[in-house]
C-alpha cells in the first residue's frame, strides 16, 4: 500500500549527518514516490547592504543561492543511483515558512528533516523550526534524530474519543503508518494509550462514595472498553495489509492509567524507543491553536525521532 507519493526532505548542507536524506530515499523507494530535497538559506541581515555597495541585494541572493545549490548537489550524491530521480532546490527566507510554502505549492504529503539544534536550551530537544512545522505544516512531519539509520522500537500513541470522527481517522492513520514503518525496519511496534478516567475526582468524591459506587469497578469496565477498542484498531490494520502477511510486526499493547503527558514520555524512556508516531490534535476549538497541550508536553520531554500528523481536514494557518 502506498502511503506517501510526494516527499520533501529538508537538509542542512553544513552538517555531516545525512540521516534525513537516507530515510527520505528509503521511503521514496518503498512507496515509489517522488522526492524533492531542499536547503533553506535565511535572509541576509538588511544592514549588510550598507557594506556591500557595489552589489545589489538581488545579486547577493543569487550568488548565495548558486553556491548553496552546488553544496546541495554534492550533499545529495550520497543517494547514489537515485540521485537522478531527486529534484533539488534552494529556498530563501524564514525556514519554517518557506518549507510550508513549498508543501502548499507542490502538494507534498510528507516532510522529513533532521532535528534542529535547540539554540542552547539543553533540556529542549526540538528547535523552533521543528516545533513550528509540527504545529502548522498541513502534512505529516518526520523529525529525525541525527545518526538514526534503523529503528529498533517504534511507539505509536493513540487517543480515545468515540464521538470524534476526526480523532478516529487520525488514530487509524497513526496505526497504519507505524505498522508500515515497523515492517520496513523489522522493528518492535509498541502501541500506547493512556487511560484517563472521566471525572475521576468526582467519582471519588464523598457524595458518590456514600452511594456505594465501586470506583475500581467503573475503572475496570472502562479499561475493558479501551482494550476492546485497541484490539479492534489492530484487527482492522491486520486485515488491511492481508491476514497472510508474514511481515506483520509483533505488536505490544500498553494500556496505562494516567495522563498521556506523563505516561508517553515515561514509556518511551523505559522502552528506549527510537521513533514516536503521534498526532498533534487540539480539542480546544480556539482559532490559531493548532497543537494540543498534551502533544506540546510530550514533545518537550522526549529526545528521539518523532513523526507527527494532523487530523483530516486540518488547514494550516500559513498561506501562499
């Protein structure tokens, strides 16, 4: 099953790491997709023009872009025989804006890039460009930890919201992509869901307790409901790829009571996962609020590669 058809890889030619490019080439081959590799040059400071009187801003941009394109071509030679199939382009401007503009213009359905340094913040793994893309880019964004060539363990995060068709479609997409990657990398696949009981505080209150409502019985019933829901998701995915598929990965389910913002990072560290596949769905309904607090909290605590997706119908706040 083809999952991606038009991939955009974002590279930094000044670094030696080519993890994002190698992964992009692999996904291109597995999906028979097209691949464009771009490098982004930020605008030169306006006060530089005062010191370069003989050359116009446009000429400086052209010279810088031409030099960067040469570096980009050299960088892409690592793709070997696939090089002739790869489009290359140098973008100029603010990185996250230019990347999203490229996605919108060329209808890319996946962005792959290496994680950006977090500008001296030791406890923050993802840089500002990474976070802007995961919040606002309309297609899935795959941010790769430098040096990650193979994923031993993949952790897919799903969220229970039976009243939301958007959330249901997003969960299915997460399972589909995580399964596909686990098959390709021969990885362990772990699927996690945090059981956050509805109104636990109310259920534990004295007034409810006086009515002899067995709180643990309620929780156990809810846990069984979630377990059945998870197993149904997996059964559907198994059927989608064929019941005789010998490459279907061994999947481990983790249904853990607690808040997702605590449970997911804890399990990711415990399992030493290499990749997290998750959604960035916000239920706030606040215009301009495109990533949930839970997703933000999880991303601020993990230090591995992450593939994030938006729900169907997501519209980026960035336009052409």
